[in-house]
C-alpha cells in the first residue's frame, strides 16, 4: 500500500511538545521532532519500503512502525482512500489562503462533537473578582465628554436598508460632533444590563456571543468639528472619548488602511479591537476566535446602517496594517488586537469610485448559475 503525507498538515511546538496536526481529519499528535524526517519521505505516494530507501540510516522496522502510527493518526493517507480524497479537495479549494486560513477553519471544526470536551467546563466562568472589567477605560487619559443628545434615527427601515452602500468618496465637509457621538452611542454603547449568574453583562444593539462584548471602539479623527485630529478610545460607560495619541493625517490614515487612498478622505475611522480575555475567560475552545470575527461583522453592519440613517456614508475594510495601527491606538497587539476597520464621512454626490451599472454585455460573459 502506498501512502502520502497529508497536504492539510501543520506542525508546531506547544507546551514543550512537537505536535503534528492533520487538520482536515485526525487529531493533533505529539511526536519526536525526528518524525518530520520520516514524513519528508512521503511527499509523493510511496510504500514503506520505498521510503526506507530514502531513509537508509533508519532500520526498516523503525520506518514500518512509524508508518503504522502515522496512518492511524491521519498524518499519512492511504492511496485511494476517502480521507486522501477529502485532503486533496481541501488543499485545492483553500490553496490561495493556505496554510493559515484552512488551519484555523478546519482545526476548529466539530469542537462540540469532540467527546473529550467537557461541556460543563467549557462554559465555566471564574469568580467575579477574576473577570476582566466590562468596559475598557483609560482614567489617566485626557477625556472629552460627548453630547448626549438623542440621535434622530426615525428614517424608515426600508430606506436605510436599501440606501446602505459602501462609500469611497467623501466631501470635505466636517462631521458634527453630535453626529459622531450619536453614532458611537448607538452602535457601541450599552443598551441594558443583564445578570449572567456570575455578575452583570451588558447588551448592545448588535448580537455578541455570550454578551461578552470583547470588541472596543478606537476612533481616528480626521475631520470632526470640535475635535483635534488624533486617536481616541470610545468609553461606552462614560460616553466619552479618551485621547490615545495626538495627530492624524490623511496620508497616515490611508497608509494604516493598507495604503487605500479613500481612507484618508473619510471624516473618521473606527477600529474594532478585540480584548480577547473577555471571551476566553468563559469560552475555552479556539473556535471562539471565529465567534469574535462574527461579532465584529455584526457591529460593522450596525455601524453601516446607523451611519446611513444619520446621513453619513459608511465604509469598512479588513485590509489594514495591524502592528502600526495597534501602536497608534496604544495597544499591545497581543491581548488587545485590531480585527476590523470602519470609516464614515459625508458622501460625495458624484462619487468617482462608484461602480458603473451593469450592462447586457457583462451578463453575456458571466455564468449566473450552474
């Protein structure tokens, strides 16, 4: 029988052990680092005897024993097996993003089917004294209390929903401080508080896994009345902005957003920053990082709809320079990490970057269904 090393395979050190993790199937296995040499002989389909010829310094019995163990653990796949076919399909379909993205996705699948997962422990929450604070605050920072005038969000649902578009062209008209305050409060402020059984939690206008609210808003000001350009943290409990760093130019904003020129023309940026301990203190499976990203998407959509209702043009991007952006927000980029970048400003009446209407010519050259 011929075997091949799984294409969907990641090796790493964890807690002092060398781990081989076939993430499309099988389970992570702790091995001696020398095992990697044996695996290297199975880049293409080969029998144990053929591999032994490449590993002539190892006894055939050693190779045979290793092959049996690797095949049992899903590290080596038998030719013609269903597992090998699935491995090839995933490697092909995810090749553009390999190895990072498929490893995250498939290694965190089926967490709740794993018989070794203790579901009671998975939702265990420590004592209230050990929990991270509900709200992030910088009490030593210079604070600017924001206006508390309620926003006029009476625009009809269908108007807001169908008017929502991603904007890349903005006028030079500044956004009023009251408008920014209303947007931040509506999207990121607390709506109410609930008793979790382990202390209070708060809810926003967007869903959040377990109401952990691990995402904070850091605001880059470019063109807002009454605010100097710079980086601020929005304190949702106090409804204020806390200064993190002075100064922000259009060129810097564009560079931080992966050199996208449009970002420098927005009136302000909002960076969603994950404070991971708020999630991990309760949910212990790595799948919860996926939940964090979903939560960011919820907030991004609420941001876009609220900005539209307030007469602003919203934008959002996952393309940004993580480390420099974290530094400008005063973050360690370890337990507090940027995950999403939003922006808004007054939309241009004649946008240069708006897509053109589709024509019949385009439809003729496109497969709509299959």
